[in-house]
């Protein structure tokens, strides 16, 4: 807790050092990446990437130009994200797969360090799944099983304990002409834990939790508004 307080104090001091260099920063970022999921495992890292995620977000906050070539931005991050959890199993020598798809409202925060034409970002927040789907194909059963279920918010809250997806995200971005942005990002979704309601428990294979790691590209557009010095 003391380290967090010192970090906040440091950032606040940087912003207060030269208030005339503080401006409003606005941006739009689109993301597309590969997704790897893990089910019921102590490992946080997936062994393979089997599906794709995408999303977009609006960012608004403040930026402080420390020098001519360095700056810090603190931004609110609000948008939409589509998550995919594709899982593969070998059950009694036969193949089985599960696939969860979630469409979520996303809200979080981002801290960006700008240096020359690049920026390094870190942040996090929470995704709130609004709708989705679940598909299972299990050939290990006597007659096989292949079904797809569409899920609304109520179904998702029946399946999972909190029905929220906390996440952290880091990115390295390159700024073109001070406005356009292209970068790479890593996003980690913390585990969604299944509850004990029994919803879809007769067909689900994973029964404890699912989590995922995403690697991808992002494109965006930023502009900054500064008052008169």
C-alpha cells in the first residue's frame, strides 16, 4: 500500500510541476488479436492460441508534456470488447472442444508514458459480458454431442460467480504525425469462476474456471488540446 501511495504521489508531482503544459487528450483505438484460453488449470498461460478477439474503445483524460520529447497521460478507457475462449480436450482418446464467446462493455484506465514518437502503456479494468454464446462438441460420448447455446446477461450470471472479467493490458505504440497510432498489445483476462447453480453443467466440460491471454495489434487516432501558456 505504501508503494502505491508513493507511486501516486510521484505521478501527481509530475503533473503539478508544470500545469501550463497540461492538456486534454482524446483518442479512439481499435484492437484485433489472437486469444489463448486455459480451463481448470493452475497455469495462467495457454499452450496455444485458437481464436480471435477484437474491440474498440474511446479514451479521454489529461496529458502533461514534461519536456519537448516526453509526456505522461492518464486516461479513462471505455468501449466494447469481444472475447473468445476456445478450449480443446482429449477425453478417453477422443477429441472434445468448447467455445465461449462474450460481447462485453469495458471500462478501465490507462497510464501512458510518451517518449519521442513512441509510448508505453499499462492499465486495467473490468469487462461486463452482456451477451454471448457457448458451443460444445464432445465425441467422447456414446452418440457424440454437438450443440450451441446463445446466452443473455441472465444466463451468464447463472453460469459464473461474478459474471465480470477483470483484465490488465500493456502496449507499445508508435505515433505517426503525432495523431495516428499503431502498436502491439498484451491483454490478460483473469479467471471467470463457474458457480454451483448447475446451469449447463450436464454438457459443460470445464467446471471450475476459464481465463485467457490475448496478443494483438491496435490502431488508433489521438489528438491533444492545450490551453494558452
